[in-house]
C-alpha cells in the first residue's frame, strides 16, 4: 500500500484553528504542499494550530518544516470534533541561523482525526511554519 | 492586514508616573490620576495601536509593573518572554534615572539574547524648576543602550502616546524584517534539497 501525506488541502485536510493570522501568510500555507509558502505567528507565545483530516487516518511519521521554533508539542485527537486531545510528543528543536528546521517524528502507527501543534517557545519574537507532513494510510471513519 | 500582539513591559522606579502614563494612554487622555496609588505586582492593560501608512495594527498588552519590585523575584515570572520595553524615569529625580540601567539589565535577563524594541521615557517635564536630569544626558544614555528616547508630561498630557507609538512601530518593523528572512529561507529551487525532495510526496 502506498503511503500518503494527509496534511494537504488536496487530500481534504483543513486548518481549523490558528492563533495568528496575517492574511498574507495564512495557516492554509502549511497544508498547500509547498515549502516556499508559510504561516507566521504574529506575537506572544504559546501559539498553536489544529489540522483536521475530516476522516480517521493512520499515521506513522510526522514532519514539520519551520523556522525559529524552540519548544514544540504535538497532540492528537480521534474524536469527530476537535476535542479530547492526547499528548503525542514534546521536543526542544535545534536551530541554525538561515536554515529551515526540518524535524521528523517517527511513531508506532496511531490513529487521528485531528492534530494539534503547540509552539510553546521560540528563538525569536516571530516564527514561521512552512509545511507539515503526516505520512500513513487512510481508513474509513 | 495584520494585527500583531506584543507584550510590553513598563518598568521604572516607584512614583515616576508609570501607572499615570499607562492609564492616560489607555483611556485616551480622559483622566489624569491625581492621587498616587502604589502598584503592587503587575497590572495588565490592552490597547490596539494602528501603524501609520499601513492597514496593520499592534495590540499592546501593557504590563504596568510595580516600581518597588526591582529586586523581587516575582517579576521574573510576570516578565517572561517580553516583546517590548518602556523604561520610565522622573526628570526631577536623579536616582530614578540612574536606576534605569538596573531596570534594563533586569529586562535583558528575560529576553535570552533576542532583540526587543525599547524606549526610555523622561516624565514630569512640566516641573521645569525642579528638573535635574538633562535631556542630552538621558538621550546619550538611551542611544548607547539601544533605546529610543522621548520626554513627556503626563500631567500636561504632552507626548503621552509617543512611547507606545514608537514601540508599536518598531515591533511592526521587526515583524516585516523577520518575514523577509522567512522568505529568504526557501530560495532553493535548484539542486537536491530536503525541501524539494519532500515535495514529491
């Protein structure tokens, strides 16, 4: 079975919540499949966004491309609505000036309908999130 | 259009007029606090400031800190992750000016090397006869410390909006600079890079 990236608007995913919104750099840029476009935070941490798949998916690997993110927490939900989030992982990322952070998380397969990304702290006043990739196989709800 | 949000710390010695300034700014000059009340801990006020010549604005979360707390550890928690600093002194009180260095140092320990916009504010310029801190002296110290400078009289309602407009504009400028950097990160359309590799998925 071929693995899919579920964090794509073309796969039916939506960003249903984001705590910052600059209309030039909207959260939809995270799921447009491109690293060139990004979402910016516009001040004060923590900041977060929630991706909804509108179906239950099985994920085995998550990748996030971002810049200046320090502490990142990821949570998952298996509910139809964006509630009952459970802890997935929390990590302090490393950062090199001028280089996009590409962070991969491998897991034993888990089910999710929503993913929540919380940026708890940052290396600077603002951060960017360019792309999130959730690889796995789809399942009917 | 974007609305930025900044945590703005107002610091300085007791009775230099921090609360009077913040109150005056937040109620648009409607009311000058005649009676002195000592602030304890921190008071939070929120006001949105438009950025000139743009449709953008900055929502300032103004943390009016107690002047008595220079050496208190409680402030460390309340001051976490600041985005802008407003350090106030009284132009008739030399000690309050000298202590600005300590307030700035205390703020810098919170920023872990991140540059944040800051402004030094000399208040009570209406008390001309009692003035002891000269503008030149204060302005020079502000410059060497990487701060903007302005003089105000909250009582006479002079320039009381200026410090916050300076901070909002600097914060907006900082955002624009960061966005430019974010753009420059992914100019790697040629060659086999991670960004282009992952795109195939």
